C-alpha cells in the first residue's frame, strides 16, 4: 500500500529501494497534512534463519537531492512461539464452561497434589483486568463459579497459576 505510485528494486544483500517519481509533495510549512508520503510493505524472512537469529534494519529516506534521513535501527530476534493450545495435558485437567458466556463461567480442574492456585483474567494484550482467586488448595477435583458480568464483551484469557506453572484458557464474554 502506498500513498503515491511507485517502482521498486531489490539488489545487493537484501537492499530494497522504493522510488516515487514526481509526486510533488508540498512543503510542510505550506500544507502540513499533504506533505507526507506513505509506503507499507511486508518482507518474509530467510527460511534458514534459526532461533536466536538477530535481524537489524535501517531505512534511508531521500527527498529530491538532499542528504538521507536515516531512521532508527530496528532489531528483531527470532524466537520460538508456543501456542497455548499445545498444552494438551493441562487442557484435559481444566474445563471452563459455558464458553462463550454472558459472563457467568464455571471452572473445574484437578490437582495432583496440594498447590497454591491463583486465577485471574487478562486481556488480549496480556494485561490483568481481574484477579479472581488466590489460595492454597488440596489435592483433588475443584470447581469454582465465576461472575464476570461487569466486564465488557470480548475475548479474554483466564490465567490459572498452579504452583509455578501458568496456564491460559481463552474465554469469550458475549
């Protein structure tokens, strides 16, 4: 996506050049809102990049025949992403229902031994929005009713910390 027609060229060691010919942007002192150009793009990484690979990127922006404006260097590190659905052992021990719900949920889980248990609700950005319970529970099956009617509709995650393990269950409030 771009604000104006452009051409591009890939050369050298991954050098991408966008060229906007004759776009005639007005001076920012004359017409600030119209003095901006925009380009949005996506580049896939090299498939041979392994975990821990650090990718650095800097852009140079040229206007007319003026010296380059150099952007800050962006650093990306390749990491392993663990999907919350991969924890099948935990999914078999914990149930949250009904889900979706208008805010009333039941949660049941089984403890193999006595553990400190805390339950909280986090939003999709990982920010805790509700702390529900924190207590030491005995080995066995436990059930708890939760009223989250005061929360806005949306997708949340129930964070269930058992001992030193933290597990997430997606919950939808309608």
